[in-house]
C-alpha cells in the first residue's frame, strides 16, 4: 500500500523529527503492508504551530467560502472512494462491500452535510439588545480511532472547518494510511496551508503531546473511556475544552408487542457489522421471558450466516483478538450459556473471532457490563417493562440503543426513559445530521449535524 514517510504539516509533506516507524498490518493475513513515521512531541509542536499560524486567515474566511472548500473535499472523497475502500479493507480488514458502502460512503454524506450547514448556520444572532456571535474556538487537536478510520476523521474535521477552526489530526496507529489519503484529499480540495495538519504516531507519545499542548484550544477524542478520562484530566488542568465520544454497552430492547424475528435479525446484524467494532453496537439484547427461548434460537440461526472471512472480517489486531476471546471465555466461566461461536479462533491466520451468541446472561455478568468490541451478542431476560428499563440503564455507559414495539409511539415512550444519547426506533435509519454522543461515561459533547458544529464554537455577546 502507498504510504508517506513524513508528516503533513503546513500544506506539505515534511520529514518526521525522529526515525522510528510504525508497521501497518493487514489483520486478515497478518502481513505488514506499509510503514509510517512514529511522530514525536516535536512533530506535534510543528503541526500545532502551523495550525495556529493558519487560524487568523481561515477563521476570517466567509462561511460560504469555507462551505465551498468542504464541498470540494466531499467531491474528492467521492472521486477516490474506491481507493479509500481498498485502503480501509487492507488496514482494518473490513470486507470490501462494507468498506465501499460504509467506510467510504458515510463520510461523503457527513462532509456534504457540513458543506450545506456551513453556508446556512446562524453564526450571528440577535437576542434583545444583544448581538450574539458564535466564533471558532481555535486550534483543534483531533484524536481518532481505528474502527471507522475515515468517518471519525470527517466527523471531527468537517465541523471544525465549518466553524472556522484549524486542525491537527493524530489518527489511530492501526489505520494511518486512510488518514494519509484524507490529507491528500484536503490538499486536492484546496484547503489553505496549515488549516489541516496530520501527525501519525502512538497514542501515549503523539496523542498525549497533542492533548497537552498549550496552544491547542479543544481536544476532540474518540476511543475508550479509560483514555478519555486521561485526556479529560489533562485538558482540565489547562482549562481546555474537550469533546469525548467514548465507550458503549447499548441495549436492544425488544418489547412484547414487537416483531420478534425482525428485531432479533436486525439486532444480530447490527453487532456483526464491522466485526462488532462499533461503540454504539446493540450488544445487549433484552427479551421478555415468554419469548426468550424463541429469541435465542432466532439469534443462533441468524449469527450462523456471518461466516468469518466472508461476511465478517477480522478484528483489528492480535491484542484485540485476545481481548475479545478473553471476554468469551469469561462469559462461559461466569455461567452464560454459549449458543453459537466460542473462544476458538475460526482461522489459523488472521485476527478472526467466531461470531458468538450468549444466552442466560444476567445483568451483573462481565459480558453484560463491559464493552467487548467484538462480534458477541448477549441475550438477557426481563420480567416486565420496568425490569427491562432497569437492565437497559444498568451500566456506566449511555451511548446508543434500540427499542422495538408494535408501533412507534409505544417504542418512543420506552426510549424516553432510557439514559442514552441515541435510540433507534423500530430499526430507524442512520441520519448524518442527528447528534451522536453519550450520557454518563460514554462521553461529553456531540458529533454530527448542527450540534456537532456547535462543539467547535464559542460564544461572544455584544450589548447595544
């Protein structure tokens, strides 16, 4: 795979400050496909200085012109969609069809939504005798994960650009090639030098340096709750703003009136997508006692269709594979009933995990409380709706969820009582302008749409 051996800083590819590199491994066959530089604090400082220098000009650029640059970026992503999909498949292991439809397709929708929003957003409002100005917060340090490598970049960079901010991106070390492609796209789209900058590197080195840099005004991070807490503490010491999209343990609540077969099949598909590496995946399926065993049988039949290496790709690396298999072993150890899959690796090569379904899962079990981030479904039984709500709300997370019922009104009534940031009603479709983010330890702030843009703005009022 094509890889740059430098950092994209100030509108050009520059040599890295150090000599260390990171091997990029294809998780499907465990082969090294490229090397990228391991950035240092010196690289981060150069990128932040470039972003700071570019900020006055970009923040003063009229919103319509910023919108035009974002639209141009969207067009480049469309033109390079096949290359993007192939790159994501190579470094993440996602099946090519998923990479084309989701990993390359969704970022185009998100970028397009911000091209429209930047041109129409009310950056200036009147409130009585005051004029309220919504101004860019400044230099943004964006730290993105590997599970949706381009989507998570666009979900941060596009609203930051729309707001008038400049950006330094530190992508996940497992998927840096997609980030390099994105840097090329920003240049092709005509973004001024220094508006977008890229430093590849390890989280504890380059990521920490970016989060702690005194000239970064906001840190936008997507990843684990544990790392999010560290970034929040670092930013808090400098009274620096953060936007944190963290872990999840989302409940898929199937009410007694729901179409059980549809709810179970869609629920299993939701977890199997992207090999279960989705923070908002509905990993806890809640079913009433009367239909519980039917749901278990349906889930076992549904997951059998997800063949590793065909419909389900590997997880991202050996560490993640061991982690997920460890959770499966923990589920068995704690007494959950294994009805499909198991801890055994389905292939001798590649970081594959067997798609797994557990029944007889109780709310206090580890697999019902902790984020597994793999193709594992836990099915829990509830007695009545109040019990279902107690179970659904009974984790430290609150990122997403789903409710199924005979009609939308019944499902909405239940969803209103859930402590979570986004709920799909009867299989509701993805909406690229709906706010996404969590309650409790699932994060702070929102991404996508007007609410996502608002994270990159600060407020000034003028009294007349």
